[in-house]
C-alpha cells in the first residue's frame, strides 16, 4: 500500500513501517511497495550508520551506510531540468527563462550543518531563517554565480534552498546549474536564461 505523510511534524511510523538510523527513528515522508522516503535525523554523526526497517514490528536486516557532512542534490523536473523558481516565484523552464542579472531559487536536499538546532520532521521557520554553515557556491554554465542565501526552505522539512544571481550578460540559452556545499558538488541540472 502507498502512504504519504499528511501533517507535520512528520510521523516516525507510516503504514506500519518505521526506519531506524543509528538507533533513532527517522521521520517518514512516504512509504510505497518499492520506495521509502525519510529524513536522516539531524543528530546522525558523520561516518558509518546502521539503517534498518521495521514492518508491523518485524525488523529487517541492518545495513551500514556512509554518512557525509553534506550531500547536495538538486531536485529535478521530469524533463531533467532543475526545480528552480525565477525571481517572481514562477517555475524556471525553457518557456519561462530567468533574466540574466536576476535572482533564482534552487531547491535541493543534503544541506549539511545549519546554524540552529531544528527538530527532526519539523518544517523550517521563516523567522529566523536557518542558514547553512558550510561555504556554499554556485556555477551556471562555466560562470561563478553569487549565492544570496543558502539555508533551509521555510515551511518545508529537510529542503535546502539556495538563492543565486544569474550572472549579468549571460547569453540566452540553457545552462547547467551546480551547487557546491563545502567541497561537495551537487548533480548538475539545466536552467533556462533569457
């Protein structure tokens, strides 16, 4: 059966399923027959962590996974384009490109450490904003792009928001966007510029 969380904070049991990461129950976004989406608890230490699943109280085998300080991953549309909003909050796409010299908002996972404690499964507040503590940089095509804000997206759980200036003078076209947190680059996904 398919089951999605319907309220916040996210539950740690959904459809009789729970996930344990390093001995702590993980908040669940979604449970399906072949996929479970969960938030790695903020307190999880860098290194190796044991992960197990429990279904109706029956525990699965335990697997060891590598936990890194940050692992940025751009969310993408079905077309493969980055999920990015233009300065007016409309979806960036080839039919709705961002103007060179304007700000865009990119959405990712894997922010790494932040400047305030936030409970697992809870939406990030809008005031005060929770900021990433690692150095965050961006490139659009081969050009460096100024990062205006990097932190948790207000109202969402575990979503990393990076506001970026599209370099002035960029020619119209599609360019790969990459966000780097610390020294860890994200996947690259195209955005459209006019």
